[in-house]
C-alpha cells in the first residue's frame, strides 16, 4: 500500500497555530521568565515562516520525489511536537495564574509545595525541548534549497474548515462583555453616519472571533430585530460572485441561481434587500482591496436604515477598509476568566484529587 501523502493545508494550519501561540504575550512572558531569551522565540518564528512559505510546492512535489515526502513527514512531526510543547506551556501559565490569583487552601498549598522541587527540572526540560525543536526545524529549513522547493504560499491566508452560524452555547466561556457590546451595536440603527453599518471583529487566530459572531447571530433580540439574515464563510479568496450567491440563496428561499452571472445575482439581491433591515455576517475575511469591497456592497445600499454587516478578520487593514464604526478588537480571555475555566475543567481532575488524598 502506498504511503499516505501529507496535506499541505492541514500542516499549514498546524504551523499557524504554533506561530499564533508563540506570539501570545502570556507564552512570551513565560519563556522570558524561564530565562529563555527573545532570540530563541524569534528564530522559531523565522523558521516557521520559511517552511510554511514552501508548503504548496512541497505538497505537489512529494508525489514524485520521495525526499520531499520525507521532508514533509519530518516537518509534520516537528510541528506537532512544537504544538504539544506550547500546549503544555499554556496549561502551565493558566495553572500558575490560577494559583496566584485565587487564594489557595492549606491543603492545596501542600500539593503545590510537593511539586515545587521538580520545577527547575521542568524548566530545563522545557528549554531543552524548545532548542531541539528549533534545531530540527532549522535543519528542515536548510534542506529547502537542496530539494528545490519554491515559495508561493507564504503570503496567502492559511486554509481553515468552513464555518456555519450554528453554535453550542454551553461551550462558550467568558465572552459576555464582548457579546453585549456587539449586540448593542447591532441593535442601534445608526451606523456611524452610514445607512448600512459595518462592524469588524478583529483578533488573532483562535481567539474566538467566529464563536462571538455565532453568539450574536443567534441571539433572540438580534433574530427579532432583523428581517433577513445570512452567514457567509469567506476565507482565503474574496470571490464576489460566490459571496453574492451565498447571500442571495439565504434570502431568496428556494430559488436557484446556479447559471446566473454576477450582474443578474446583484440585481436580484438588490431587489430582495430593498427596504429590508438585514444582517450579513462575513466570517474570516482577508480582502484588502477597497474596490472589491465597494463592488460587493452595491446591492446592499437599498437596504433599510439599521442594516448591519458583521465582519471577522485577523487583519487590521481589512477592518479599516470595511468599518463604519470602531473595530471591536477581541483579545485573549483575561487570565482570571481563563483560570476559572481551567479550574472547572482541569483543576478538579488533576489537583483536587491529590488534595483529597492529602487531607
């Protein structure tokens, strides 16, 4: 049986997660606190960017070149190891914040003291693991030129699975303030002096932009406020035809527009939106072309006052191009909130069992 091929899209997504975690201020502060200098972090970022830039070419060439296939396999292993290690670090940060910020009982202190003797050993192991991962990645970077891999994906958005408007609210934690702020903007008929208001939600990958958009999209007040709603997962290429067709399909009931051109789609969408208060969510937008944005918005301009477009993006330039109100910058959960979540999910299983044992 032939060996399975490595998917560049999935590997690229893993590298993006690792890169985003390295950029997290909590992780940076943690590594600095463990006497790891910024050079190590910067070297990791540089190498990750270099290997990510040639993934498209490597994915194609692995079919005919076994050396490229081996290179991808090794890169996959190294990226998973890096992700696992950064996951351990993130967990350690949360646990430390929890212990520091919420007073600990005598029983729990005894457990913490019990484990404190191993902390220096753990720190050395963490540093050694990071250095080994960097060494492996640098070796892979050096082989890029030997294998003749060419850049081509470095500046493209990293692919992600398509999203929908559905959400399990039980899985949402710590975003009540952000949710209420955006709902307030949605329910306000003013749009920063514009008839149609555009509200960008900006934040790094994995911070919860899509989840927040899903929350407000499904809120009862929002459902009652808007006559028409549509959710579009944009991602990667900003295809005006596809976006327009998706919106039209959502507001036009069962009509089919498979064979229609863009002009026909926009005319029909303009008719359906005329005089109606609508909400459109554009999830994961990367387009920085103002002309494209203006062309896509043409059918929206006859909508009722108070219509809204909610945009999620990682890119400040995208937010600036689209917005009619200030950008909603979504930060990582505050450590107190994240600590409480960690306590509810992890602490009882790992620590409280020990506390009960030591009582």
